[in-house]
C-alpha cells in the first residue's frame, strides 16, 4: 500500500511539472504579443480645422442720410460731394467753401434739411454676408394664371420688402484696409394702384451696389441717389374756399417738386 501511495504521488508530481513546463512558454508568447502591440507606433491623428478659425471680423458703422436738396436750394445753398465723398463744396451767399461731409450733414440736420434714415452697426466675418432691414413687408397682387374659358385672371398675394435694406459682404481683409461688397436699397410708397384684386402700393426705390476698398481710418461715401417727387398743395381763404360751386374762386393750387438725395457713409474697423 505504501508503494502505491508513493507511486501515485510520483505520477501526480510528474503531471504538475509537465503542465507547468507547457504553460510557461504559452504565457511567454502572450507577453511577447503584448509587447509587440505596445511597441507598434500609433497613426498620427491630424485635428480637423475649425470653420472660420482664421477668418477675421470687421465692424461696419453705416449712416444713411436723406438730404432735402429742394429746401437747400430755396435757401440759396448748393452743395456737391467731391472726389472720395469726404469733402463737400458749398456755395452760400456768394461764398465758396470746402468742408468736411460729417460737419455739413450735422449742420443740415440742425436746419431740418437732412434726415438720418438708418444708422446700423454690422459685424461680418471675412467671406460672409450681413444683412439688415428697417421697414415693412408690403402686400402686392401678382397674376397667377388665366382661365382659358372665361378669360378671368387669377391673382395671388405676394410680399415685397420696403424701407431701408442694407447688405454687406466682407471679401478680403488686410492690415490697413478691407474690400467689401455693399448693396443698399431705400424705398417708400409713392402712391397706390387699383387692380381686380384690390388696391396695392407703388414703391419708389433707390438702390446702389458697389465693391469698395475702404481704409480703417476713413469713411467711404456713396452719393448721387436722387429722387424727385411732385406734390399738389392747395390753399385758400377760410370759409370762402369751402363754398359749393364758388369755392374754387378763393382757392390756390400749386404743384411743387421736391428733390432729395441719399448719402451712404460706411466706416469699417477691425473687430477684436
């Protein structure tokens, strides 16, 4: 019996030694595979460029002014914007002077001869467009189709923008100047027209489009957008001018023409 126990113990020891002898190389191979994986270089990851990361931003200070030329002419004042638009030649009382445009507009405003229509401040990234509108959306009737049998025109309702519309696109930005595309539209209701679909407004529009190269130190000026309106004014003696049949004898009608001009001043600066 003792011999059998010693023999079984001997066999069990041999099996354990054999198993450990075979397990050790497998463990070594596993470590070798891990070391190979860790030593392999990882591929370089290039971060994606953020949109507009290098785009610079420009702030535009815009002033849109309407000058009443007819009122100035009635006062004996003649003015003309010179080359570049920053200077104005004035003729008043036989004197000829050249003044800064900003000072002249301020003086015109104090006399009631200039009206600031809009004075927005816009920010635009390089290559992007900024747009602002100050006004109303007016309904208009547009012919949609015509019935083949009765000849009746079918109308549909559409809307158009009115007032002051300004669009600025920054094309290129330098260290001292900027190139920008400017589009300005100024419109107002001149009258009304009647159609089968109803009465709708008639718009008078002044529009300017330009590509400008502007210095950060000075303003750019667009001038010459002149409009002329006719007004029929009526005056008369109190009470007598209201008499039926004979009232026209005590009335006075006058056709007046009013001429105005739109000036657009743009001053850019590099935003931080």
